[in-house]
């Protein structure tokens, strides 16, 4: 059913710790307070205990890297928050474009060194496409060139100084990866001091999730609760559940595989969740709409093609060329429309091999309908 991976994933977690250190202090306490306000959640005693532990880890890391803050910020400063891959370290170390795993930082360094030039270009291209975004509908074709990467870099919405900075990191990546590995090893060593406490928190999360699921796989639960049991290849399959400790409020659902009929579901869950701070409550709160967001959504739905895309993906997911064929549009036009719908959470996506499968997001559509009923009909 569910295969839980409680082990601390030292590669991404060490970079996340460095990301935290690069942000204004105290980051984790302020971040969790902002989440509580944004989603109307009241943290319970367990949540406070987790935040206190993570703040202790952050404080210890700030002391550890006090004399290296300029270097840490050079590589690891995020433009927004930790739930988006937007630090240079995330990208240059390929953190968000490899499968989760319990590698040591040293082992991961060896795997990076073993990559061919084309493998690195492909993975860097994928990471650059996602850089700074919550979602991206781009996939690689395994033939990317340096020119392709420079073209994407020029298109990114960032300052010229940041583009130049990233370009220099890319062309001198071996040197910079070596420096980052040194920082990551120190962060990993610090995290290992807290490993026993972190794993105990992880087991608490597993106990909560198992009680919530009542024998279901997490992927089936998510599909049933939030996607209306729509036809998705991952349904009915065992789910690998990876626990995240420093990104304690993250929740994600992914599909991996070479063929649509062979995909396997993966879920990423932060350890903050519990019966009192359930992921059901978080996702339901995220569906709450403001008047401004509703106006934006209605403008999108007034466009015939965007409306047809939602209609076509309401029953089962479809990929770009399928939608283009159904609607008589080019794939470039489909990509334009889907990007706008994804930005407003009206669509969700899954990557399977080289295809992106879109599906209408029933959570957000139901929330929009309910908002209109409440506002216009006072029901």
C-alpha cells in the first residue's frame, strides 16, 4: 500500500538548511506563523514542538556558518520561500530533478561526477525550466545543448545580474559544485546530530497518515478526496511516501515512469501534519478564494479554448498534442492556455516520461462554484 521513507534525505535537506540560513532570521518560526495565518490554521502542541526543534536546528546552522554567510548567500539565497526551487544551489546541484533517496552527500557527489555531459545538460535544462515556479509543463527531449539552456535562461523572469550569476555558475559548475559539497557536508553533519529526534517526528507523521487513510494508499486517498476519483493511471497502485523534515509543510503528489501504464505514484509529505493540522484542512483552506482571484479565473473561463481544455480534462487527463488534436489548435497555443490555467490552480499536471498530462482541478473548480453561489445567490 504505502512505502514510507522516514530516513533523512541528506542531499535535499542539507541544501534546504543552507537555504534557511541564507534567509533573514529567524526564518522557520516566521514562516510557520505566516502559514498559520494564510491558511487559518491553529498550530497544536505537536506543531509547536516541531517548529521549536527546526528553529533550534536553524540557530545551530547559523552559528556553524557564521563566518561563511557571504558564500552561503551567494549559492543558497531564495527569492521567495523554501517550497520553490529558486536557489542557485537547488539548480546547480540538480536537487529538484532527481528522484528522492537516502544518499549521503559524498555518495551524491560521486553520482554527479558520473553524469555524462549530455545527462547534466538535460537535468540542468529541466531544473532551469522549473526554476522559481510552483509548476512547469516543460519536459526535456534528452538532446539539449548549451545554446538551449542559454535561450531558456534569457527568457527567465529574473534580473540581469541574477542571470549573469547563474550563467557563471553553469559554465564553472565543477568548481562551484565542489564548494557547495563542502557546505552541504557540514550541514549534513549538523543534521545528523538531530537525526533521532527527526525520525521520531517522522514516525508520528506515519501514524497519523495511516490512521487517516484507513488502509488506502496515499495516492488513492488524494485522488478520491481532491480529484473526484477521476481516471488516473496511478490509481490502485502502491505509493512511495517520502517524508520532508525541514520543508515541514510541503505536500505533493507525482507520477514517475517510462510509460503511462507503468507509472508509479510518489508523494512528498512534510512532518508538520497531524490530526489537529491535517493535510485535508490545509488543502481545503488553500481552495478558499478571494474576489481578485475569482475575477481572474472568470476571465480565463470566458476564453473558449481555456474552457474547452478544462472540459476535455474533467473526466480523465490528456497531454498537449491530444488536446491540440481535439480542439484544432497548435501545441504552442495549448501550452499558452494551460500555463494560464495552471497559474490559477484550475489545472494540475503529471509528468510521465516525455509527456505532460493535464487534468482539471476539481478542488478549485468546486471552490469557484461555491463562491459564486455564496456571493450571487446567497446560498
